[in-house]
């Protein structure tokens, strides 16, 4: 969590120190392509990780190996398709005119697109390796390598910007670090989980068909994020210009630091939920759901309160006073974080056992509707804060559908869940639960 927060928080002042707000705004617009390319994984790695963890919990490592190698095959096919897509986007489509790019263009723009695709392909492999670590209860080890790579990538970024190099050099540094990370994780995984061999000999078409539904459902969640997040960024850039993009993106990054608190809890409980379901332990599943939601809600509440007090001062120092803070927009983003705390961790239960299809489809539809709800007011010359409306729509929809689904899977009642999740956490009770689990 510290590494992710460090990278996200300090990237903004680094870019603004090295580049003008206009240049940084164009980089953010172009960076949205990397996010779109990332959707190509279609959720196969995440669905495979769930299946492999549940298989290992039942002692069926042979089936976990089939899932692992089958997923490797489909990732390879997707990667080939993405390379072709990069050629189309970079060398055929008039990106400079469509995105109104004035500082980044020419061959440098095309090479950046190609480097982004290579970066995404290597990220797919890292996600598959994470599935290997997770199924053997070594998820923390995989996080160490993936977040360590993120930290090294941030160091390379700092060096490139300090030297005053171009956006192309930034993309090259990102790819170089990712190559090293993939090699290190591949070698380490071979020693830590020796039975999980890379290859295609155990791949089966039937296994690919079986995980296709959950995989596409997983892809719907980042697709929804991309539709509304990147769509709003591109829309703001077209309607209000790159400086408004920097303001909106910077505030979203600052307030989303609270979401990293939720991610911290989710990463700890995610594999435990898969194992509890795989072993048929509903009592443990209920306890995990209650404790994780309680932790996220109260950690998020404390983080939002701290950000409400110190956020404006931090934002000024963070952006080196180059971006003027709009308080209504700031408070709107804080409100979105509070709404997310009511469902984000509860979603771990259905997603960790591959029973999330309807939820993610609803998220995708809500995101498309939310994109329109955010951009229409801007097209009508209303203030930037109106862009929050679409995001609020998405959060409210998810609160209404996720929690009931999780309660049903855990065979829990709303009254019991609320009585356990809403009071402040008891540190001694949490310690007792942790110790008893280890024993």
C-alpha cells in the first residue's frame, strides 16, 4: 500500500515539475490508450486464480495446472491480437487529430503506442504468475515482486524526468523495468511452486470454455472503469482543454488514495475467501465477509476525515500551486469514496469464487450511463463538478446489488451483518481470530 501510494501521489508533482500542464495533460490523454489495451486480458488471469486457489484447497493440483497452462495459451493469443491492434492504432488512425495532441506526435507517438502494448502484454504474464503464488498461499510474495517492480519503475520515471527527456523515454523506462520483473517472477515461481510449470502440454479447450464466462465478467469491471474514467478524461480534454484534465485527474488520484486502503484489506481477504469456499466452510466465509467490510468501512472513514482536513493543503504542495483547487469538486470526490466503502470490499465474496457475472455486467451498463451523465452537463457549459454525477450513479447502483449478493452467498442476514460491520473494530477480537486461524 505504501509503494502504490508513493507512486500515485508523487507522480503528479514529478510530471508537473518536468513538463508544462499542457504536456502532462496530453500524456494523461495518451496514457488512456494503455488502460484500454489492458482490457485485452478479458479477466482470464483473475478467473484462473480463483479456480486454481479453490482446486488447491481441495487438493486437486493437477486441475490447477490445467487451468494455469490453458490460461497461458489464451494470453498468448490475445497478445498477438494486441500487437496487430497497436499497428492499427499507431500507424493508421489519426490519433494526433482525434486527441488534439500538439506536444506529442509523429513517430514518437507511434512508438509510444507500440511500447504501451508490449508493457501490457508483460503485465498479463505478471497477473498469471500472481495466480500461481496465490493458489499456494504465497500471494504476499507475488505482491512483493509486483509492487517492487512498481517502485523501481517509479525510480526510473524520476530519473527520466529529472534528465528532461521526452515522453518516449518515459515509455521506454516503463517497459524496461517490466521486462526485468517478468524474468525475476518467472524464475522465482519455478522454485517456490515447482509443480506449476509453464508450458502448453496440459492446456485444454474444455477448461478455456469453462472459465470463459467468469473471465469475461471480470473484464466487464475494468471495462466499466475505463468507459467512465478514461471517457470522462477524453471528454474533459475535448470540451475544457488539457489543464482541466490535470485538475480532474489530480483530484481523482488524491482522493483515490483512500481506495488503496480498501485494496489493502481486499488483497488480504481475497485468497482466504476462495479457500473458505473451496473447502465448503460457510462459517469462516461469513466471518471473513463481516470482518473485512468492517475494516474497510472504518479505515476508509478515518482516511476520508484526514483527507478532508489536510487535503487542500496537500493538493497545493502536491501540484506546486500550478493547479487551482476547486473545493466543490474535491468534496464530490470524497463523497464518492464514502459510497464506494459500502460495497467495494463486499464484492470480494462473489468475485473470489467466480460468481460475479451479473454484478460486473451491471457495473458496465451503469458506467456507460454514468459517462453520459458526466459529459452532458459539461457540454452544456456547467461547472466541472457536475462530472461527478455519473460516478455517483455507478456507486449507488453497486451498493444496491453487491451487498445482497454477498450476504446470500455467505448465508448471512442483513441485520447480523450490519451489527457486526458497522461498530468500530475490536483489535483484541481481531487478534484472537488471527491467532486461532494460525493454530
